C-alpha cells in the first residue's frame, strides 16, 4: 500500500469482511495492474507505530483498514 503522494510502502491488513471484500473487488477490477492490481481507495483505519511489519518485516508501518469508503 502506498499513501497518496508517498513513495513509502506500508503493509495493509483488512480488519473486517467489508474492507477485505471491497479491496479485493477494487484490485480485481484493474485489468492492467499487474499481478497484484492497482486501486485508488479511501479508507478508515489506524496506522501502526514505526516498526517492522508484513512479509519479511519489510514494511515500516501497517495500516489496519476498518472500512473502505471508496474504491476505484
């Protein structure tokens, strides 16, 4: 996940079924986004403190998505 205007990647976790399904649908709708897809989303959630998150602890933050407000 990359926040708008940032080059830093963060690990993203969907905390609810609604959030998970909305994110998956937005990514699946991107026919040109490569293996993982690209989507522009507006979310509600929390950002972790700085640390080591995700696969191989490669991400400096983790975003806990509680609700997807918009996904395209």
